[in-house]
């Protein structure tokens, strides 16, 4: 099951789903800023607030797979799909 959750509910989700793995999709601040500016949907102040929210800590104890989304959409998709694959050991 793949869910899009707010980070505020992650502790509760982890209690309900003991095998929960978080896929955290991130990009460097400069990439995020350029993308937000390019979209033109938010004012400068709104962009600053949104960038400030992007720097956050996840609750302790979660299994996390991080996806760096700093390139093309196609590369981001490849990385995201790779993160969904089971670990091989």
C-alpha cells in the first residue's frame, strides 16, 4: 500500500503499521527555490515560507528511504520506483 501522509501523522501511522517505511522525496533548497519561482503560483513570501517548511526532521525510529529529486522528472521517477523495491540481501 502506498500512502501520501502528512509528517504530523507519521508517529500514529507507525504504531498502526509496524512495517511502515517512509519514502522521503527531497531536493536541495536551490532546486526547490528555482522550481517554485518557475511555477509562478506563489508570491515571494509564500515561496520563502514553503522553503522553510521543507527543512524538517522526521520522528525518530522510522524506516526511511530517501529519494533525491534534483534532476529531470524521468530521473526522479526512476529513483522513486527504485525506493519502492524490496531490499535485497
